């Protein structure tokens, strides 16, 4: 989990596979960050019921904004 998306993208660009789910949170105050984390956890719980977590999590990024908008994509689509 990170607030520094640019640094994450720079680091992950050096590898072909990321074994886990990466979460990028928009920088925000503590209360908003807590809401974003809760939204992410609810999202993951819902996904767990729909897909195999081991398959879903590999090379996957989840971004959460302070408006609680959740965007997902597979790496390295950001390039």
C-alpha cells in the first residue's frame, strides 16, 4: 500500500511479475485515508467472492481516490 504512485511505478517497472496486489491511495488526511482503506478492503472482499484471490492478485494494481473511486488494472498497462 502506498501514497507514492510515481515511485511505485518506477520500482515495479524493473520486474516482470509482482506476486501480490498493489494498492495506491491518493494522498489525503487520516480520516479520508481510513475511508479509502475500508473501501479497498470491501472491494477485495467482494472480489474474493467472485474470483480466485491467488489469480486475481498477481500483477494487479488497485487505485483508490479520496472520492472512493476504485480503479484496477494489470501491470504494466500504465506504461
